[in-house]
């Protein structure tokens, strides 16, 4: 399945000028959407939130950001609390965010 134009745009915005998109995670075949010097970002549009949070957990020394559609922010917060992951959950537009500690 090919990637939508809006998903590519969000990845590039999250990576910034010096960041990378589709960065391989060490010791797995998985990839993370965007990584820069301080932040790691995963954009999840279709609802597979738990695997996205597991991919973010592989980066212990960076700020973790999960971007999901507005109607899935609460669901993502519950899953992150259950997995005991500290991260920021933002909507796709970046206008609303929720910090999970």
C-alpha cells in the first residue's frame, strides 16, 4: 500500500531540515516515521496505536511524539498509560496535544 501525500508531508515536517524519515530501528526490520536530533515521531493514521507505541519505546533517550487523528487521542493516551510510556500525543494538525508521563 502506497503512502498518502498527507502522510509524507507530516513525516517531512516532523523530521525537520536535518532529520531523517523512515529510519530503521536497530535489530528489527521495522521503521520509525521521523527522527531528528532530539525527537522521534510516529504518525499513525489507521488505528494501529499499540505497535506504534512499541516502535517509539525503542528510542529511550529521545522525546517521543505520536501523531494520531483527533478522535483517537484519548484511546492512544489509555494505551500509552497501560504500556507505561512517557510521550506526547498530538493530533495530525499539531493544534492539540496531550502529555503522558
